[in-house]
C-alpha cells in the first residue's frame, strides 16, 4: 500500500486497527523522501533514526490502545519551529548549527499526541519571502511542476505535503506564508486567529503577526491538527485563554443560512482571469450548497501592503538583533574587534532579503521617523481591523482568491522585491487584523498549476472556515488531487 499518499485520518484508522504499523508508515514516508526529494528539495534536515525511534514508541502506545489522534503519523515541520535535539536553521546560515535545547509548544503537543517528525522543511530565511527562494540552503520546488515556485515562506511544508513526502505539515504565517504556498501546491492551509496557537518556540519574525498553522491534504486533516495544536499556553503571553472547540465537529455542519461576503476590493486589477474564474466557480458551488452571498467592502485594503511592509520589517529588525555571534549560531572571528565580529557575523550570516528588511525596519523605528512611518502604519492597521469588524456584521465568511496569480517560474520575481511584495496583497490583511484565514484548492490553471480559494472569518471563528471549506471540498471534484508522475 502507498502509505505515504494517505491523509492523517486515513492512516490513523489503519494504525488504530493495527492493519499497519507506525514503523511501516514512517519507512514508506522516508523512502518517498529518498526517492523524490532530490527533485522537490523540500527538506533541510531528515533524521531517519530519530523518526524510526519515534515510530517504534508510537507502535507501543498503539498496541496498548493509548496514544493521541496523531499517534504514528509522520509529519514534516517548518524549520522555524524549535525541535529539541534537531537542528533548526530558519533557512538561514546564521543558524546553520543551531540545535535547540527545547521543543516549541506545538512540537511538544505533536509529540504528546504520538506524531512522528520525519524532518525539518525549507523556507524563506526567517520566513521573509513569498517563494522560498530566500532559503540559504535549497529552493523547494512546486510538485506540480518543479520549474515553478512552491510559494513561501512555508514552501517546504506545502511542497512536502503535495509530494506525499509526509502526511501533513506545520507552517507559519506572518503575511500569508501558510495560505499562499498551500494555494500554489494544491493543498489545504490554515492561519488561525492570533493567540489561538502558542508561539512559544517559534523563532520570531514579526511577533504581532506570526501564527503557526496546519498544511494538510484535506480539510478533515486541518481540523484534526487544529484540535491538537490550539489552546492557551502560559509560556506565550499573547496566547488566549479560551476553550478549544472540537474543530472536527464543524465538518458535519451545512451551509444553510451562512452568509459569504465578496469584497469588491479583492477582485483587483491584475487578478489573473483563470484565478477569478476558479474562485467564482467555487462561490457558485457554495451557493448551490445553501450559502448566500453579499457584497462587502474593505475600504482600507489598498494600504495593507504598505502598512505590512512597515510593521513587519520594524518588528523583524528588533527580533533579529539577537543574532550577533555572541550567544548562539554562526560567528565570524576574522576581525580584530568586537564591532568587526558583529559586522562580519551579520554580513555573512544573513541573506539579502533579511538585510533589506533590517534596514527598512531600523529606519522606520529610528527617532525622527517613527511617527511618520511606524506610528502611522499602526494607526492604519487599526482602520484595516475595523473594516473587518464592520464586514462581519454583514457576513460570516469572506471569500476571495489567495493570490492574484498561480505560481510563477523560479527566478521570475527574485530581483524585483516590489512586485514580490505586491503578490501578498490578498493575504496580509488577515495578519494585520489577527483574524483566521484558510486556503483550499479550487481549480487548476491552463498550465496545470493549482489555484486556491481563501476564506477569512472573524476572530476565533475557525469553525466557520472549516465548515465552508469542507462543503466546498465535498462538492468540488478536483482531479488529480496530487501531482502525478513524481
Ligand atoms: N510574503 C510575506 C513576507 O515576505 C509574508 C511572509 C510570511 O507570512 N512569513 O513577509
């Protein structure tokens, strides 16, 4: 049986019935990585021995009828999440040798549930980018066509799921980095509400925007992973004390009476005609299934790219000050003085995009400019958040494309940061407002590349996203579900 091709819920059922073992499943996934990752380049680190050891432990638990929902399920993890004893590079040379002494809370929760970590996956350096081309080690390829980007910054997560190199993955989303690669790779991705999932052990990019979330083969798996990773954590002061619902229960709800908002500002100039068609086809399917549509407006959406590219670099410049060659990570000792050590370490350790953001962020925060840039951006951020509050008085879920175009060829935009930043226009406002968003496959371009549809909901309304996405998935016959010929 091709165990690596299964979803979490399919594999879990077989594991629970003891028709297959966790070791079998893990071996199959590791073999898959060995056979396709030379092409896909999703993994920075694969630890065969550790994975098989975890699988053996999972089998013992399964044998005794214990073990959580993920017991024995092989997962990949974005390399920005701390994993005790497994190197965590953040896609950066500056952390090339960093082996965390602790697990991120989400990793701890996966472990407690019995999941198996097969490896750490590639990403844009410190999660800054939209294509994963800013990774210092390798560029994960789109499994539907390896000449194309897998998206970013969680490109390795999405590519590893789409190429069946794992059963599911965890990514992070600061401005779209879960939803956008999920969309480009034809898989499901969710960015939860800010505060829903603990960020403890997530290496910070922009602390007020970062969230961890699932990237999965279907919506049912997304709900399953949300059940495991959500919840209050005393180690993260921004995590919210609020009960975690059973997200899987949202799967069985219908769409009758659900109001879907269509924001006129999201169907922008430059939106690819094939993307628009696939999204409206998805909307028609939801209407047939009982949902109503209403037109809504998010009037400050025009400012979201400018606001995000002020706030995110500002926070990043502060967060990245800790990489100075003193405490951990790479150190360049070729200079004579402490100043030279700092300069050489950071010059050699960071890549171009990270340096660009540090320069922008430091400038925006510097005295004399703070009011004009950072403070102004924070004020407009509030207006963007208020737009959403007003919109959710009229609708339950907002629907839109995830990205203005399908994936593009590797290299096409790497020298044009502005056009790269503009490609985030449909995803970043959810992070600015802290609301949850989800990406679900809804079609293919004429080049055979996946197209995703985005749902956004009010704070802590992830269940509505799951209900809507699951109904779409059930009624939409997308074939093939996974890329063929790998
Ligand atoms: N593409 C956006 C950026 O470059 C978002 C990245 C993210 O969500 N981590 O900042």
